[in-house]
């Protein structure tokens, strides 16, 4: 029997996320060794978080910690566990200059002699309300090159950059399978974790999101708090109109990363507008809206706050919130027309 050859169809190509990172580094000079190292560390941290998430019911990491975070939200044990794992996994290699986490009131600075030229902003565990009930949750991250000349003097200002300045962004969704999706500004690529070999393997190369979707994601329980434009948009999606594929189906998981991932792959729109309770919207600009907007635009979608492109917003605070309309380009454009009173 002849030995297998490289172009043999049976030679199914297995691309690990690490080898994909190295391909990106070879193809794109700005995706330099430091960025690749940071992405490596994020993928490693994701494996540590996954290990606990998939057995959360067995380990003593379900339930509340009894504390509240800077967001004024109850903190779940898995929020803190994920936060600590990411900070340690990234911090131990001294490759970053500064970090900002949803769970930390202020920025995280490494020891003076162990800094790099990049800032990492992240939501360690997105979808906290779903942790104890076995519904998909995730981790979302964003990487910027710092502006400070001296990494040893990095400050909050190095975090407060508009989303258009991101050099990389991504998320991990801990669901029926664990998938890591990232972009360095050269397309969007997804990797599915294979626990039998402990690797993230390329499963979704060059993700492109449909121009128009068939799902919408919104918490309609807040109907009484919604502004008129949002209400009219949601009513519009429910009307019968075969030409525009309406009515859309509603899909709202309560984990942004899960709703976003489904809409990215199948097409759809996610809206979390300003409400009476969240006057600036609930979702955070730096470690939820910006990274997902970078990915969404790279996949051909659109992300705004109803008026402005998310990636153009100049942040003023680390934990600032923003209304978020994100997903298929045509659907987000229609949402904006309703928000702006043009429909
Ligand atoms: P987090 O768990 O990081 O605080 O994020 C929760 C967010 C987001 O994941 C989700 O889309 C949204 O909260 C759900 O909010 P409502 O429960 O108000 O709909
Ligand atoms: Mn979140
Ligand atoms: Mn969170």
C-alpha cells in the first residue's frame, strides 16, 4: 500500500489556533510576536476557564460570592474564578503593560520590570446570570497597542482608546462546544476546542455574517422602559412581510456572547438600547461592545449605538456603558432608522 501523501483527501487538515496565530504573524507585520504571545496566553486562559465551566456543578464555584462589583452587580464565584485565571495566565509572562477587567474597579499594572507594549481589556465571564443553570456563557477580550512611550508608565489613558484602535479582539463561548473566535483585522476565524487533544482546532475560517438575518435578540421584558423608536423597530420585525423575511424569530439567551455568536453565523440583530434603568445602555463599551463590534465589522456586519459607529466612540471611563445595535448590516441600518425617527 502506498504511503499517504500530503494532498491525499484523507489528510484532513488540522489547524491549531497556535499555528493560525503564526500564519497571521507571517502574513501581517503589525500582528507581531507580542500580539501573538498575548493571543496565546488568552487561548491558554480560556482552556483553564473552560475546565471549570464544564464541571461547574461539581466544583464549589457555583453561586454568589456575596460581593458586588464596580457595576453594582452581584458577583458569581465563576466570575471571580475566570477573572483570576485570566489575570494570572496573562500576568505570569509579563507581556502586557496594563489590563482592564469588568470585575476590577481600576486598571491592573504588572510589576515594573515585566511589561509589554499592549493593553488587554476583558470581560472574564459574560452571561453571569446563566452560570448556575448550564446556559452558554463566554469570555470577551480586546487588545490595544499602548500609546505611552515607556510601557513601565502605562496608565488608564492607554486603555481609553476608541475601538478602531484595536489590534486584536475575540471571544470564547463555553456552550455545547467551546469555540474561540478572533480577529486581528484580517478576517474572523473560529476554533473549536477538542478536549481529547487539548487544542482549539480551526472550524470556522473567514466567517462572513449574512447581510440580513432571521433572528432578533432583545429583552422585551423591558418593554415599558424602551423608547418609542426601539418599540416600533421590534414591532416592525414581528409584522408579516415575505419580501423582507418577516416576521423574524426572537432568540434571546441573556448571554451577549451567545446571542452574538448565533447571529454572527446565521444572521440577525442584537439590540440592547438605553432604557429607563440603564440610561447609557447596560453593555460596557471597552470589553463587550468594542471587541464584538470589531469582529462584527470584520465579518461584514454593522455595530452602532443607534447613532454612532461603536468603534468611533472615544471612551472617557473604563467601565462606561453604551447602547448596542449589532449584527447583520441591513438589520442594524433599519434599527437605526427607527431610532432616529426616520421610519
Ligand atoms: P455580564 O454577565 O458580563 O455582566 O454580562 C451580562 C450582559 C450580557 O451578557 C447580556 O446580553 C445582558 O447582560 C443581559 O441583560 P438583561 O438580563 O438585562 O437582558
Ligand atoms: Mn458581559
Ligand atoms: Mn462579565
